C-alpha cells in the first residue's frame, strides 16, 4: 500500500526536449536506470517525470531531497561525475535543457497517497520585496482551488545550481534564469479545472516577470519503499 511521504525541502528540476527518434530509448533509460540510481542516493526521497500536454516531446523531471545541501553532497557529486555509458548516450540527445536547484519556501495542501497525475509549473521572477505576498495570500488562494491537491513555491539556489559536473558538460545546459518556481499538483487535466494561477492573482496582484508556464501529465514516479 502506498503511503504519504513527507515533502522534501530541496528540489532538482530539469526541463528538456528529447530528439524525437530517441524518446522511447530515453524513457527506458530514465525509468529503468536513472531514476532508481538517483533515488538510491542518501537524502533523496522521490523522483518523477512529467510530459508536456501537447504534441511536443517536452519533459519535466524532478527529484525531491531532504535539503538543498543533498544536491551538493559528495554522494550526489560522485554520481554526476561518473555517468554510466547509458547516461552518456542519453544526455547527448537532450535539447534546450534547463536544470535548477531549489529550496522550498511555502506549501499548501497534502502530498496524498499517490503522485499527482497533473502539474502546472510556473517559473518567474518577482520585484524586490514581493516574495512574502506569494508565500502568503497567493499560495493560499491557489491551494483553495478545486482539483488542487498541493501547491509548492520554490526559490532557486544559484550557488548549487551552477556547480560544474561531468554530466553537465555532456548535455550542455545550465540553470534557468528565473528565481522562483511554483508547482501546482492537480487531480484532473488543467483545462477541466478553474485556473489556480488566476485565482492566486485575484488574491494577490504582485506582478511576475519572465514568466514561463507549462502543463504536464505524469509518466513515472519512484520512491524509496517504506517497509515499516
């Protein structure tokens, strides 16, 4: 039986297109080797992969950890600097990759027994002094929307995001330009629900800058088994 897991305080999120002729091979690699390898690293709690809603083979992958420091730990750096042959192959087929490390600022809702089938992801910047508005009123309004099981606000950790590794040299990408990420977990496709971002904006009109928004559906979630 699945159990609710405590939410992680650190996050590594990765967005990328994959060469169309490599998508199935990529999914096999990510499902069968890469996610289990990563989630087995001390301090990792869960890995998921979501696919963009629409025709483009665009993926969002992320790992939750006990703390942001786990994503700079010796164990994680050892994995990043000694990629397997299959990982080396797969990373050459990534296109327009973006990888950022985040610390959690706020959370509303419940993780639930199962990974959310849909996520709306919002990356953006804020004017100075407006972070508190989002931590409070904006997030509260989002969490009250029908179909939203959980919403989390994250802030990028630039120092950890910019660590150079062997894997990064292969895929060639770097961290995203925006400082904030909101991930809104939903029980139904976003187009069948009231827009939670609009609900947040109605409660708090703090303007966002450099906004990028995507809607995704779940392909795989992998957690360490709880045998208690």
